[in-house]
C-alpha cells in the first residue's frame, strides 16, 4: 500500500459541515498524499476579479502571485473548513499543490482543511469553535 493512489478513494457527498464535502472510503496514514490540486492557473488580479465579480471561493494560492482556480474540478472544490482539520495543502514542487493527510484518517471521514483566513473563524461552527463559545 506504499504507493497507493488515494485519489480514487475520494468521493463527494452531502456534508454535516456545509453543503457538499469530500470524503474518503479507505484509511489514510498521516503524511500521505491524497490528491493533486489542479485547475486553471491565474494571476492575482484575475483571482481578485473572480472573487469579487463571480463570488468564486474555489481558488487556492499557489506561489508568488499565482493561484489555482478549482471551480471546474469535480472533487477538491468541495473541501470544507474545520478548525480541527485532518488534511493540509502543501507545495508539490513545481507541479502546484497537493492535499495530504495531516493526521491518520479513517474510512468514511470527511476531508477538511483550515481555510486560514480571518473571516472564516467568525462563521465557523465546528466543534472547536462551538465549544469555545460555550
């Protein structure tokens, strides 16, 4: 299972967090690559235009002033935020970005990341944020 391609085990379904989410149908050990983040490569100006004019929230920062728009993808665009995330996004050398397991993940779990921008924490209703409020 060392070189297992986990992307084939990723699927989309309704999420308890928000709308649709991406889930995994097999266990994944911490540190393993789950999938490559691919999409249209755009610059910072186009990123801002799409966010402002199109309300596009499917854009990942890649490097320098370049971004990956994943709006036309069938899986990664559905990844939801969770402060207690189980995945992370890291550089895949010059090939863009990849989603990796931040901790051991069990089959059936929703894959989540920390979106990492301030406004998300005001809206977040994950268990960590709900318990902070109480």
